[in-house]
């Protein structure tokens, strides 16, 4: 009998119900997604292996926020992570219990930890359970005690002995590469660096040394926004701080709204009650200042902002703590003000005060709002006609083969696995449609090359049928909060036409929905260039180097097929490329990418300049 059948309570037709109790950390290993979200292979910053790092660092951050240990050392080598802080050191008496017995924590009874993140007694236990090897050491008052675990099971314990090391806690772990846990995973340093930078932005005075490189922040969220903004700000970044709240904001000429929100140092990438309150009261404060009935959409168009709050015992919507659910500042106090009022009062008062003092910013902001209003009304005038034209090409008439579960379906546990493939041509769309998982994978079929949207206003999104239907499929007309798929995957042929279509789509997203890229929703599908096989084995190769390796492995006279396009790949073979082992390249956007200059060069009217660049940089290999 399988453990799953036991859990379901059925072992046979006439059997009695049988209940299975999973002792210790076995439940974490059985259901890891309940504790760290999706597992993943490390190719996405929200994969579980990064959650493990975060859970360990959170404890060190809580020490710093309580006044102990201004430095944290972190190393990452061969997929093994070491985190050493210089706080008080975890209690040596309860150290083993604290990392191996669920729902135990030294923070439950300590008022000093009430504004921390890790209060549920799960964090390091999950790290321990999901690591092939986990070591913890407590340096405390001149002594050190250590323990070693393997897959959550204690295998070695060293009693306290004298040491000259500074007080603090050290954790070393390597995630389990078991096929049912993380499998063939690999850490990507850029994701870890991004996480560490956020910790520094939110904890001024803290220094984190990562692999010998020290990171710190002198200006908090101001540094964060300056690091992440990819368009020129229209006015200097506004930085406002109060007790348990900090906000920064500016406007740019980009479309949409962009937010970075945090609770007790935790990056709430899906927002929550604090972010919603900020959006609402930012609009209200601006409307009140100018004394005009402005549309909130016009006020927030091009807004880039960050908000950080500290709350008592924050409530999150999942164990991974990426969306705040708290409605009160202190849920233990029946008279506590709501999160909405706490944030609203601060935002309205401080922004009004700032704009009354800084008249130049107030003028720039008013002009920006007026321009947004003008464009919105222009779009409204063409929307009726655009929608009428779009109805002639029904979204669900061969354009969109939808999936059954959507990203914004809060009742679904699989919403983070949803994706939309954007393809070109009936053959490629047909192959993916026949092979896809209809529960999680949708397909949008382009008709030829989309319009080059560079330097166009957003009116073009409504007047061009293809772009209008794509926006409708994604459900992002009013912002990415309504996004219907977690991954948007551009799936085009690996030839010049395919590359051109990819460039046109990327221009569309960069121009009108850059936050989709910044929030990590846009990907490029990698499909094989070659199939190399003999009678015993078939190998798919994504590069010339992989083809040479396959030839070396399979020996003499294998059959080699060169795939020229997605439509040439048999639907049965597509299962290999869009299933569990699907290869995706995430599209990223950084300040140094200089988006405006990049789009102007690659998608502008400087045809001769691009041609000269290609000729001068052409690298021809002759075998």
C-alpha cells in the first residue's frame, strides 16, 4: 500500500479508514510545497532553494533588528550555503529542538521579536528537512555547540566546548538533490545578490559580506529605487520616513505602475493590504493637494514606488510570505488601527506637506498627470472602434487556447505554474496545443509579425487587433494585478524571422508593460536545434556544442535531424520541450540596460546604423 493511499484513508474496497501521522520533519519532505512554495531548479528567483536561504537569513536579520550583530557573512560554493551572524547566538540548550521540532520558536514569548517575519516556528526546520546536510553551530558566551543533520535526521551532536569565536549563529546547508525534492538544481548568484541587496536597503547600518563582497546601504529605500528604476525620473526621488513606515516614489514616462513592498523586511512580491492601501491613498493625497477630481489612473501612470512597514505579528497569505493579509497593525489589540488607516494617514499627511514645500516637484507632477489624462481620453475615443474590430477576430476563435487554471485564481494551488505560450503560425501553435497540459498551459497564436510598437503611444495597443487581443488575453489593461498567467513564454522559431518576431514582442512589453519583465513574468522558450539518435538512444541538442557531445556519445553513424522551426517538431516530441524539463530563459531588466537607447538602436529608423554595426561585428566561422 502506498503512503498516498493511506493519507487518502483508503487501502482497499472494504478496508477501514487508515490514518497516517508523519512524525518530525517527514511531513515537510512529503509536502515541501506547503512550506517553501514551488521547488524549481534555481532558474527562477522564487524557486524553493532561494526560500531556504531567506529563511536562514531572516533569523540573523531579526537579531540585527533587535540590536545585535551588525554584520552577516554569507558564502555560496558548490550549491552549499553558509550563513554566519554575530548576534547573541541561539540558545544552546534548545538549539537542536529549534531546528528539528515543528512549531517551536524562541520568538513566541519574546516581545522584542513581535515585528519579525519568522514567528511560525517553521523556517529553519524546513531548511533542515529539505537539505541533504544541515549543520548548525551556536557561539555563545565563549562556548560553541554544534549539530549535524541529514535530511532532517540528527546524525551528530557535539557538546559545548570553549571557543575564542565571537558570539552568533552559523548555519551551513546543501539542498537535497533527490529527484522528489530539488533534483538537478543550481544556485544563480545574481538572484542571491538581489535578495541580499534588499536586506541591506531595509536595514540601514547592516553589512552583509557575500563571497567576499561587502554590501550595505546608507539611504534605505532610496537606494533600492535608484538601483531598480530603468527610466529617467521626472523629479528627484521623494523619500519619506515615519515610525514603522518608509516610502519612496517618483514618476517616469513609462507606462503602468511599479511597486516594491516590504513587511518587517520581507519582500512581498505579490503586494497585499499594505500595497493596496498605499496605491489608494497616494491617489487621494494627490487629488486633495490639487483640489481637482483627477482620475487615480492618471495620477499613478508612470509611478515607481516602494513601501516598507513594520507590523505586529504580520499575517501572510502563505508560508512563503509573498503577500500580506493583515488588516490590523496589531492583531492582538482589539483597538488597533487598521493597516489601511495607518498607511493612509501617513501618506496623505506627508505627501501633502512635501508638495507644499517643493513647488517645482508639484508643477512637474501636475504636468505629468495632465499628459496622462490627455492620452487616456484619446485612447477612450478609439477604444469603441478597436473593440468592435477585435470582436471580428474572436479571442477564443483559434487565437487563444486557454488553460483551466489562472494565476489570479486564488483557490488554485497551481497558479504559479500557469503559463501562456505566444507562438506564430498554425503549425507551431498546433504542435504546442496538442502537447500542452490543458490545466496549466495556454497558447496564443500570432498571425504573422506583430506591429513594431517602438515610439508609439498606447493608442496603438487598442487600434492594432493583434496587440489588443494579446493584452486582452493577458488581462493587463488595468495593470498586472489581473495577470492571468504567471509565465508568459515567447515561443518562436530559431531563425531570422523568429528572432524578429521575438524582438517585436519584446518591444511591445518594454514599451507598455515593463513591470511584467521586472516582476519576472516574461520568458523565452528554448527548443532544440538538433535531434541525434541511434537505435538505442535519442538526444536533443540545443547548441552546436551539445551536438558534438551527442555525436561523441552515440558513436558512428547516428541519424542527425536539424529542426528549422517549431512546426517541424512532432507533437509527441514537444512533450520533452514544454514539460517538466522545459528550458526557459528569463527576460530581465536592469538600470544599466538603458532601455530607451537600446530600443532606439534596435527598433528605430536608423537602418543604416544597424546595418553597419552588423557588418562590422560579423563573426564568420569557416570549417
